[in-house]
């Protein structure tokens, strides 16, 4: 055994040891890949009185794993579903009912698919700009929350090979099919869609997009 302490502190202690001995192997770790709120990253960056393991001239950059970033969307949407509710019941019996749950709303299956599309959007745009990556991610949100009365496909890729059925039909000179024929739609009133959009906005800042690296 080479560690004494809590299980939660083990990762941070291991990271600090690895980074601290890297110079003995004639190397430096430049980037730190971890999840969002990483205690290990904070410990390594705060070593040597806040100067980091290599001093101020070699600042450590934090990168985020795309899988972790996409997972945050799923967590955020599930928390939103739990926290957005109404109270129902009779005879003094009050129960909470989510206003975002149910068919064509934020079911677990829907959230899983949105999380998958979020991840795929990042992968398609990792070698571009923060704005391009953000637009690609938001295109999936707008695409799946569109309807025949309000179709928001402006950010979807153009051309006959587009994954967007609407843009592909326009490129072919055809009438786009009805949104009711699409298997996966997010049918929520505008005020609830705005709550979902806020989760996307929080996870697509320039800082967050910069931390998603092509290798991951």
C-alpha cells in the first residue's frame, strides 16, 4: 500500500505524484484530461504554492473527454425533469408530477438520444472553431424540437447528403415530409423548450468547446 487517506482523495494524490515525478523522466505533461469538476486537476495545478508542477512558464491546460461532456447534458436534462414539476392530488394528498416527462418529452430514451447527438456533433466539428462546434450542437436541439408550424432547421447542414431530412429534401427540390412522420421529436411548449435550451447553452460556452480535444 502506498497511499493513506480517503477513497475520494486517491485520484488527486496519484495525479500529484505522477505529475511531480515527470521531470525525473525528462518529460512534462502538458494537458490534463478529466471530467468537469476535477479535484485531481485542481490539486496538480495548485501545487508548488499555486505555480503548478513546472512553474508559471508551463501552465497546465485542462481538456475534457467528449463522453464526459455529453454525459453532463444527460445529467442536466434529468435534473431539469426532476426539478420542473407540479403538485397534484386530492383530499390533502399532494404528489409531484414532472411537467417534462411523458411521450415526446424528456423520457430517458429521449435524453439518451439527445446526449448521443450532442457527442456526435462535437466529433464532427473538433477541428473547427468554438462557434462552429456550438452551432452544430444547437442544430441537433433545434432540429428535434421543430414542427410543421415552426421548423428550425437553419443551423442544420445543407445539401442532399445532410442528416437533416428537411434540408436534404430542399436540396433535392422536393417538399419536405411532415414532422409527424419523424420518429424522434421533442414536443414541448415554448417556455419548457427554453428551459432545455438553457442546459445546452450552459454546456456550449467557448471555454467548454475549447476543452474538447480531437483525440477524445
